[in-house]
């Protein structure tokens, strides 16, 4: 019986020499990735919400590396040798999904099953040496992906802690000092001023905590959960500007037209607050203008301020998560503009920046007037809600 098996293996080897076998392995890629995507969407929590380019990620490169490692005479020992593809996979999963480590591991396990199944359907025999390479590739891929995945999340937590301790120290100091002065039976005419300071800086802390919760609740690249309803954006822009003018009289002017559309009011309010707050920080006491218009079924909100221009290299990085430029008088966490970008993208739109010494700085917030077709169905409320 063994003799017959050896004879059959010799026949297969003559019929399919190493080069031809390698070509057949590479030809499996589309079938493996298609089967993998179907199974991952069906069984990995959160995968069904990801767009195909995000889900597929670095898997084509990992497949090619594995096929090379399975090719006799190729110098690649396994799919991870001389390659950081698994680390990039873990990095992207940390940045662009709500996965935990379990989902990353499950993806690799499904890849191994799909590779074996498609090889069987393609009449490609996987020998013990092949399985050693496959299992070593999968195991190493899991380790390197999880290492990078956890490193990204640990760095995320460290940056949040650093921002928390830095930015909350100032308002806390003002609140504590004001409270101490009140305890000393301060003159009645000063009580109101101290109470106002406590209220203002308490509001600052509340806003910081709200930003922190937003930051912890989503990853860059994912859509925010939106609660959509139909309303006019112009009164909302005027209301946000009036809040600015309470502390900075005449600072912010709103112009433009009424535009009624389907949006998430709370997230647009927060986005406008962040844009105006950014203009105050970096506008060198220049006036701020907010222009509202609609064109070709798009809503365009332009927030403009004077002051120093944003340099080209900063413009390229200004929406990076937790990045701060030490140019303004007020510290920030570096999560305001990334949040604004996420609001725009979650509505099916975008935000751009235009800045020069001659014209000042403008942030252009551009989204569909009716964003319902561009929002995940689960985020769109039923009629009347």
C-alpha cells in the first residue's frame, strides 16, 4: 500500500513540478481571501460592519509570503520572516476597528482553515513539511499582530493619561483656589466672581471629560454612532457662536442661509464647538466668521479666523489623533480636530483646511444635506424617534 502511495506521489511530482505547484498555490489567493472574508464576516464579532478594504487589510501580502515559503528553494522560511506584514495587520486592527485580541487571533485561525480547504479543492496536497510552515506562519503572525495591537492600545492609554493629567490640572487648580477663598469668608462683592470662576472651569472639566469619553468610545477610521433627525443648521451655528460671544463679545459672526437636512445634531454641535474653540486658541484675537451654505445637495460650513497661518507640514498632520502643536496660548489634547474629522466622515463628508498668511485659516466642513444614505442603517432612527 505504501508502495502505491509513493508511486502516486512520484507521479504527482512529475505531473506538477515545483514551479507549477508554486503557480497553483499563488492562483489560490482570490479563492482563499473570498472564503476568508465570508467566514470572518459570519463569525468574527464586529467584522460584518467593516468595509472590504479595511477587512482584507494586509491578508493578500500575508498570503503571498506564505505561498513563497511553501515554494521549494525560496529563501523565505515562513510568512513572517523578513516581513512586518503581521505587525501592520495588528496596527491597523487597533487603529481602524473595535476588535479585541480575540478577534485578531480568530482571523488567523480562519485563514488557516480557508487555506487548507481551498488547497484541498484545488487538489494540492499539503505535506507534513508544508503544515509545519503553515502552522509556524500562523502562530508567528498571531504573536506579531497581537504584540503590535497591544502596543498601540497601551500607547493610546498612556497618551490619554498624560492628556488627562496635563489639561485637567489648570481648571482644577482654579476651582480649588476659588473654593479656598470662599471658605475664608471673602467679601460679598467677590463671592459672585469666585463662584463664576468655579462654574466656568467646572464647565471646562465637563467638556474635557466628554471629549475623553468620545475618544475612548471610537477608533479613528470607524464611524461614530449618529442619531439623525431633520433640522435647520443655521440656528445651531448661531447658538454655538452666541456661546462664544458670551465670553468674547462680538468675536464670532455667522452668515449664510438656512439649510434643512438630515444630520446628528449633537455631533454637529460638538464639531462646531471644537472648530470655534480651535479658532479662538490659534486666531491671535482676530474675529471669527462662520459661513453656512448649500450647493449641489452638499452643506458647507466654513469657519475662518486670522492670525498665524498653519504651515504646510502641519496642515498634513493637523487631523492626526492626539497630535498637539505648541503654538497657541491654550493647551489642548489634540483630539478636537480628529473628532471633527470623524463627525464629517461619519456623515459621508469630509473636512479640509486652507491656510496662508495672506488669507488666514479656514476649515471647510462639507457633508451631504441628507446624510441618511451614507450612514450605517443601524445608526438611522426610525421615523418619529
